[in-house]
């Protein structure tokens, strides 16, 4: 996500060459949203079966997403207020109130953090669907499809047009979330799909998915440096046009086959990707994913403020240093917190015999 957003900046567009968007034409939200939905679907078959636990989980998740969304909004709110103060004077009471109200309702906040309001409204819709239909992911998906169709008839930004700042059409993007919940709830049937037919047939399906992903990439791909083509292409993505939804579905299917297939040739191809995801550095970023997302928003806020004063070489160096800091942060955090836990555990172990001796002498 940091690599993608750095590639949008004038002097660091070259970052796009080291992002998977350059290969398959999709950014990070297309994968984060379905992963979140899939995990919920899986948990619904296990530890979240009990309604009380599910409700506790939903409330906790809503609060976690919301507080980190508010945290991500702070740097860009300060930049916005500062910008208006320099160009048009102090914001009026009405404008300040409008800004704060839109922030509170997730319609205006941290730039590059549109995915957090999207998550929040996805979980809010999940609560509503659960209250209406109970634990019936197939009915949730049906309601989601109806919402998506409505969003395409009346395209808008934010949630049903409530925002001109959150560029994603949240009412459209929620379909990816609920489709993934549905798939996760039936994940016990997925392994059987990889045993259907002969190996050559499964290879042919995988090849078709790869070709379709690349073909759609060439049709829908947009270069952040190509200003003339940028507006139309981003609209296709932000509004989740049916073609972009098809592209996302095919690419996710390709990735699932690549990582889950037990066929020898596909496992050979996926070995480097599996090794990459198994790296401790990458796993640590995944473990603290929402915190890392907010950290990247703060890094982008700093980059946007500092970058205009720098030349191309200095901008590239700053971008690379921020990328190193981003990758290192969760691993340093884990290292220091684990060290403190071990230290405290050692103190407790050393104190225990002393306490036992005191207790024995007092008897």
C-alpha cells in the first residue's frame, strides 16, 4: 500500500514498477477486502457460531476500525486546516463543523485511508444483515448484490453519495466483502474443488485464469503518471464497474488456485510466492495490519508535506527510507515487546522462590 501511494507522487512514479499493480492491474484493496470477509466466514463455522460471541466480535471490530480510522484522519485534517488557513484564512464555524461532522461519520478523513471507512460500513452492514436474516450468508450475499446493482444505477462516492472525499463507492465495494464471507462460510468444500477432473484440466483452468487476468489488466490498466487517462480509469475502479469486479474476481480466483492447489506444476510455480508470504518480515506486517495501515497514512502525510521541497533524487531517497521504516516497524515493535515480556517473565521466575521462602519461614 505504501509502494502504491508513493507511486502516485510526481517524483516517485517509478515505484509503480515494483508493485503488483504493474503486473496484474489491481491494487491492494482488491485483496484486503476479500481476505477480511473470508476470515469472518471461516470463523462463523467455528468459534463465532455462538450469537453472543459473534455480536461481541462485531462490536469489538467496529470499534477497532473506527478508532484507527479517526487516528488516520488526524494528519490530513491538520494539513487541510493548515492549507485553508494559508490560502483563504481561518475556516468558518460552519466549515469547521462540516469538516468534523463528515470525519465523525467516516465521510472525510485520512487521505489514502478510504479502505477504513469501507471496512467500517462493511461491518455495519454485516450487523444489520445479521439482525435481519440471522446467520444466513446466502441471504447476506443476496442483499449485497441488490445493494451493488443499486450503486451502479446511481453511482456515487462514499456511502450512497454522502461524501466527495472518500472516493470509493462503498455501496459497490461491499459486494466483494460479502461474497468473500459467503465463500469463507463454505471453505470446508473448497479443497474438494481442487480434486475435480484430471490434472491437465486443472492446469488448463489455471492457465485461462492467468490469461484472463492479463487481458483484463491490459484493458483496464491505468498508469498514475498518465494524467489524461487517470481520471476515467480510476473512476472504473473506485465505482467498482462490473468489468473491474470481473477482473478482481478472476485475479483472486487465480491467486487462490496458485496458493491452494496440490498439483505439482502449480505448486512449483507458487513456491517463491509461498516463501515470500512466509517471511517473518511480511508475517509481522500482516499481524499488525490495521496499525500498519495507519502508520502508512502518517508516512504519506509526512511525504506530501516534505516532498515539494526536494529534488527527484532526494524524493526517491525519502520514499525508500520511508519504505524501510514501514517494513522494519512491526518487527522492531515485536522484538522490543517480546524482549520486555521475557524480561518480566524472568523477574517473576526469580521472585517466585523468594516468595516461597518467605511463606515457609512465616509458617
